[in-house]
């Protein structure tokens, strides 16, 4: 199948185009300039994969949680293509996407994004099933889902896995913590999970569906704070 994928949930944005078995991926780790480069990146991967918007079968993205700006960029770009060319957009949970390559891991898989303020967007999986649904949470709550007495390993994944794993080691020095320096392509996982949704006749995103943030924006929090006074 021919497809376009975007992961913009973390600090670095990944954009990929797939022409059957040929995949072209670019990564943009350029901070605020991502907003200027996302459309050129889409054009680039599409051209290198010999694709046109009309030839796409579907679009897919990490739907959140993640950075406010990054998620909005990806949704805006793919929703525009959906509107212009009638291509369905399949949204995949960001944390599920990061954890999926380790679905057969014999232990716990914790998928994390640094949410700042000593919090993480996190989910915990075991045997490919979520035992803690995605939350805006603390490292202490995440750790409460692990049974360290059984000496089962904890594999940390996601863009902030190294930071999270270092905190786990500090707080639980006897725990068996695994953190790989390199991970499988998120965009390839997006393609896999989107095509699984298509095979199972699951619906793409509806027109009104947007990012899943898990946390209110600073503007919303400031507004709520102002109303309390």
C-alpha cells in the first residue's frame, strides 16, 4: 500500500512515505523551525518514494499524547491532504506506537514522553496489553505497576526513554531496567498499525477528531487559574 506517516509527538519530527515496500523517512530535530519545514519534508519524501497525493491509499499519524505544537502541525498537514484528496487519516496512540515493537518482550514495557514539571505522559504494557492506560503521571505512579519482587525486567521506550530510565534506576537501584540507544522506526510502526486497522475495518479519524493531549495547554490552565480569583 502507498501511505504517508508523521510522528510529531516528541522533540524530533519524523515524516515518511511508503510506496509498497520502499520507504523514505526524514527526521527534523530543529525546534520551532519544524513548522516551516513540515510541508517541504512531505514533498521530499513523496518525491523520493515516487508518490503523488492521488496515489496514496491512506495517511497516518501519532495522535497523542505529545507536544501541543507538534501534534497540531501533523494534524493540520494530514487533514489538509484528507480534505483535498479524500484520503483517510488513521490516528494511532503515540505511546502504543512506541511500545508496539516490544509486544513480545518478557517483562514490562513503559512508553514515555517527558511532559515537564516532573511529570511524564506514560503507559505501561505487559504481554502486548496495556496495564496502565496513557496518563499524565509521575514516575512513582508508573513504578507502582511493576512487581519488582519477581525481578521482571522493565524496558523503557519512547523519545525520552533514557531520561526516564535514569530516574527509575535512581529510585529503584535493584530493578532490572533496559533502555536501548536506538529504536525501531516509529513511522514503520505507524504503517503497520494503520494497515492493521484497515484490515480490521476500523474507522479512520472523523472530521472533528483532533489530537489527544492528556493535559490542558498553558493558556487553558492560566484561564482556569484566573477564574478562581
